[in-house]
C-alpha cells in the first residue's frame, strides 16, 4: 500500500512503543491471513518477533481472507489457520481467529464493488 512508504511497520512499532498505553488499555492488532502469501510458520514467527513484548498483553485478531470475485487472494485452509494461531500462541500471543458467518459479507468485503 502507498501509505507504507511513509508509515511502514518499523515506524508503526516505534509509535506503539512511544505510546505507552495506560493501565488496562489494550492494543488490538488485526492480521489478515492470505493463502500462500503470509500464512506460514515463518510468517507467524516474524509476526511474534515484531510484536515483541506487546504479544503478551495485547490482542491479536487473525482474520482469514474473505474470498470474493474482485480479489486474487484466497482464504487459507482451516488446518493452516489453526497451525498459524497455534504457533503464535506458543510464542505467548493472545490470539483470536475472527470469522465471518454465513450471509455476512464481513470486513472490507462489504465495500467491494462486484464486477458486472
């Protein structure tokens, strides 16, 4: 994304460290899982490393990709999602896998203009 040229992950991490949340404040991190793109054990390890100490006291939501006709990306297999979540939990992350239910577009999918 173009915004990443200025506000990349390193700068985001610096800002989070500088923020210093107050007692009982929590960050929530959202990570969209894309089949074959960012869903490997190594990707989970890198994410846990990037989170550092934040992984033990803040929330990490894993969001499997909502497939739609306007995207070439796909949802990972359930086994891959669970393996990714398990790997993060082994690193001490507080992880939730967010799901879209039947009949719900969920997330940004609702904003996608369907092709005619």
